[in-house]
C-alpha cells in the first residue's frame, strides 16, 4: 500500500511537472495516518524524491540555476518550520479544509495552463534536459554568464521563497506549483530551466519542513517513510522513461480532475 502511494507520488511528479506532493497527504490519510503524520511523511518523501531527481538532472545537463534557486530555497527553508508550528496551533479541520482549498487552486491553475499554453506541459520535472538549449536570459544574465542578483530580483526571490516555505510546512506540499510560475515571472528563463530549478528548491524546502517535523513530533517508526520513498524513486525513474511520450496538455487536465476527486474523497471520509 505505502509503496504504491510512493509510486503514485513519484510518477505524477515526473509526468506532470507538479503536484506529486499534493497527492501525498490525502493518500496517506486514506492509509490511516493522522493529518500531522501524513504531512510530515509527505515532506520527507517529497524531499528524498526531488533531491534524487535534482541531482540526476544536474549531472545530465546544465539547466539548473543554482544561485536564484538557492536564494529562494533558503528563504523557504526558514518559513517551512513556521508552517509546521502553525499547523499544530490550528484545528485539524481548518488545516484539512485549507489543504483541499490549496489543492483546488493547484488543479485549476494546471487546467488553465494546459488550456492556454499546452506546449508548456511537455516540459516535466523528470525530463532529461541535456538537449535543451539554454536561451539568453536578457537582464538576468551578465556578460560573463552569471545570474545578475539585482535588488528587485533578490527581493522577489526572497518573498516568494518565504511564501512557498510557509505553505510547504503547513500543508506538506513541495510548492512546485508556485515555484515554476514565480521563476518564469521574475526572469526570462525557459520552462526547462524553471522546472529543473524547482526540483532543487523543493528538495531543500521540503527537507527543512521534514526536519522540523522530526523535532516537533519525535516519530519512532520510519518504515512507512522508507516504503514511500522507495516507491517515489521508482515512480520518478518510470516518469523519466515515459515522460516524453505521455507529457501533454491532456495529461495535465487528467491530473487536475484526479486531484479534485482525491480531495472530494478525503473530505467525505473525514466528515461522513
């Protein structure tokens, strides 16, 4: 059961470019975990899976933007523990409803993106970026090829990272659905660079949230996390193999519908 949940998380993350982590919490709730445990386990599984994929992409290509990614990730790592603490102060019903509201926003955004710009759906996080040409980044790159960290850009990365980290810790999501649009809005980078860099950011932010979960809740059973991580890695590798053939706008829309269904089932199981 847990291996299958991890497989779904990794596969969805690899194929759609976003949302594998947002499936984790409702699926873990269906497996009988508490909301706090599901959130913490989700962060750990997402951190391990995205770290693996990020390192894999960095060794196979040069699409990852280290400096802006590091700034955004460090800002997110600061607020992820705050999100974990905030989740403990709020009633479980409030956190669950907030999570489903966030998941609904993710689903709507992905549906709209697939409708308005279907070409972007072809760039998924599990893709091999070695053959993607890096375009000129206009004002974002100096003549030596280094990212220009101008005050306005740095402040945008910091503010975005703080928001991503807070949501990541509060709801146990990776935040990729926010990171990719943020990077594209702040710089003239390619979709391939944005999704590759987002993996690196998600890995660091989720790791911060998971570490804070360990300190706050002191879990003793890590076998569930191990099975989910194993499934996630397997799913990511499978996504690496088939993403070029399946990643398209129709898949993104199918993901959106599936997310609606999962949230509806989660709420029904909790309140009925």
